[in-house]
């Protein structure tokens, strides 16, 4: 593979402001930081003094740009191809309708088999949101814990499941969590009204993360009137071993909740996701979905069901957030150094989800890199490299020389 030298860029370092540097890419990895020169024949890219970061990693995303991943392998691959436009280089495609019913196992197998064909963002594995959930929401499958059905799901996916969202208050969930851990799948807490005790039991069994925290995390029923019961939110905040992630769009969760989690866990324990669906990346307006209803989209925030006169008209129907906008929002909402906020969408995600070669600007890491224009309200990806290959560039190209 031809080497590439990205010159004249800025990077964020702990304890420092942006520092100037250059990055040499060879054989899909970062070969050197600030090399003395370019190897013979290397492509040279002048970064124009823009910010260079590791690619963003989204471990909870259902679709993008009109494509719902569960609609089939073509929709999955088309969506993955779009993601580098927003600086996303690695994802766990998240499924919630493919896990409940014999007829859906083949769909799950087809999607799993397509993961390695991506020409865009790397699909590092699947995230199954369900079916062992206690509270419904946005079509998520609700089913009691069932080890045999779990094994059929894992078999159908051919070992490509990286995470599964579960609820601590689902009947029979503890053996499911234990089986997930044994299979190398991360059990992720969500869609729950669990008590603190139920949540502690799930954590003891191996649950290690909570996804779209606060959203569909209802408090358990009151015992004594006026006494707020402790539930999953309190148990998770109190346990330093459990990380959380947020849909930082200002609709699905209030910024104060993100600040509370950061106070409890620090930035290494608080990650950013999009939970994006078909409406993400689309202009404001009314758009069709694969589910038999239209949605009204609001860029960078949320989609709402558009069925005038129907009882569900105006209800939330998924996120329209993109990861670059999530970073921009959190920059405004919290008092953290910029490098920490970017890491909440890259390096800290990689650390928590075992993506050891990703999310870092260091020698030996995968050359998944993004050059950003940071002059607007949200950072805009000028160029995106995945495995050292430039897969996205803006219409105004950066200077490149052989």
C-alpha cells in the first residue's frame, strides 16, 4: 500500500492546546507521528492547519440518510458508505426487529454476513437491542429471558454479535447475561424500570454498560408515597465499573443528566452515541420509513411520527443526531477540555468496547482519521481515512501531491 503523509494539521493533546504535527500512514496504520520526511513515492496531503482526530466510533446506530440497517444488506451497506461524511469510521450496527420470530433469523444471518463488505465505516460487530427487554420503545422487541433463543440468535449471527441490550427486570435475565459474557458479548443495560437491587444483580452477572442512558430508564414504582425509589439510574451511577452512553441531542436527554454522569464517572465512563435512524442526515421535512408511517425530521435532533389525526402523531420516532453534532453539543454543555469530549466519541468508546486498535492517534493504531473544519456550529469532515484509504473528501479538495 502506498504511504500517505498528512502534513500541516493540528491535534489535541492532554494538558495542551492544539499542537501542530504530521502523520505518516503505511499499510493501513499510523506509522509515525512527525516523521523527518516523506518516504519516496508517498502521497502528501496538506491539511491546511485543520484539526485531525481519530475517527468517531458509534456503538448504537440503527440507520442514516434514509437507510434503515434492518431493511437488508443493501440498506446496511449503503448506510455504512455514508457515515464517513460525518467523520464516523467504525460502528456497531444496531438491530431491534430481527430478534423475535423464526422468520427473522435468516434476516439476522444475512445482515451479519454483509458486515465485512462495507466500503465505508467499519462494522466491528452487531449490537442487538433486545429481545430481552422489559420496556418497549421505538419498536424494540420485548421477551422474557430465554437461553435457548439466545443461542439461536448468536448462532444465526455467526459470532458477529458484539453487544446485546437487556433489561435487569426482564424475567430470567441473569442466565442470559451470564451466557452473553461467556460468549464474549457485552451485556448492555437499557429499556428498564428495574430496582437498584435488580440492577446490582445484573451488574454482578456481567452487565458492564448502559446505553441511551436516562432515555427509557423509568423509575421503579413508589413504595411509600412521596419517597423516590432508587432504580437503575442510581445503581448505575453509583457503580464505577459500569460505563454509560448518551444521545446528546437535547431531546432524548437533558444536558444536566450528562453533567451528572460525568461528575459520577468522569469522561472515560461517559460515551457518546447517535442512536440515529433513517432520518439522520436528511433535511428537515417529512420522510417515509420502512415501518409504514412517515416521520418529520429535525436535523441533528429527533424524528417524530407524522400521522395527522392519529394518537401517536408527534411521538418520538428515533434520533436524527450525527456524531459530529453530538461532540459539538457536549462541548457547549459541559466544562471539559476539548480532547476529553472528542475521546468520549472515539478513544474511550474503543477502550470500553474492546476495539483496541481504534480511536487513537498513536503509532500502530488503525489509520482511521478525520480532518475537520471547526469553524462552524458543528465540526465538518473535510477528509476521512479508514484503514489509510481516503473514503471521503469535501468538494473543495485539500492540496495533494504525489
